[in-house]
C-alpha cells in the first residue's frame, strides 16, 4: 500500500504535487472519459454511501457476479458506519471513486480533501474523480494540476434522482447499452435533493444486468488506477 502524507504530495495524485483546491474555471483539454474502450458494461453509483440501500445493492451485485464503481461524496460520509460501508464496498472488489467533499452548485468540490479522507478513514486510494453535477469546470482544474487524476462522465443516464418509469428505462437501456457504456446511477442522496427514496436503484440495476447479459457483456468496475492503463 502506498503511504500518503500531508504536504507536497496529495492522495489524489501519488505522482505529483498538490496545488490545492480551487475552481477558477478552465478551458483546459483534460482527461475526461465518458465511455470505456472495453467489451463490458460499467455501472457507476453516485452520492453514497447510503446505509441499507447501498448494502442491499452490494448483495445484488454479489448475487449477479457483477462489479461496479461507487463515486462517494463527503456529504454522505459523516459517521463511522458510512466509512465502514465504503470499506465494505471496496472489500467486495468494487472501485471507489471520488465525488468530492462538497456537493453544492457553484461550490468547489474539494477533491483533494476528499481524497485524503478516503485514504485516512477507508484506506482507499483512487485517482478517479466525478465532479458533482458533471461539472467539467470543477473537473478540469483538478485534472490540470494532478497528472494521475482521471475524470469520469457517463454515456447513459436515467434522471434517477427522481422517480423513474422502469418500462421506459428498460427500453432506453436496450437501445443504448453497448460495449464500453458507462451508466450513471444514484444509490445516495445529494444535499437539497427533492426526492430521497433511492430504492429504485435495485430494480434499475437488475434490469441493466439483464440487458448486459443479453448482449454478452460482463459488468466490470472501472480500474481505480486508470491512469496507468489508458483509454481512448
Ligand atoms: Zn491535491
Ligand atoms: Zn452527485
């Protein structure tokens, strides 16, 4: 396991110096991926951990022999049991991604501070970031200043922070799932969300597993050290 210390090195980028968090906005052409170049489907879950919902999701993924990526938020990581769920998620061979310490419009996500908390409280090292609201501005600043960081967007989403019609979601998934598709889902609840019931993530996951199997696709987690592997 690498050791990260406070000071010039940052847990988000073992290879380079931390130039601290701030969000000036940037047109930088950065490493931001919305699709993987592999023959698999990539389920990603944002805004957790979320107690029993996340734990039931881990059970479902285990039963289906599926792996996924969880972009956890500092807003949802407030107690020791939240950190324990993140450690359990990693222990089930899923990838943990960094969704920032803060999740508010026009507020810096503070990815570096979140990376340090993930390392210190969960023994998790990840260079994957997903900015709140998919904000490329917030991602670009971190990607410019951290050589190892990789930004993750998505290629399929269901607006599942609101109630989802599962028949419509099934039709959309059948039309849009392809090799390398990254799916945005939500097991957690961001601050200010009008709709807090995330139990629909279970049937949504189940139908995506079925669509993937029908296409001969395995369900894989995104490597937490994607910067070493590269992508197109
Ligand atoms: Zn940093
Ligand atoms: Zn989010």
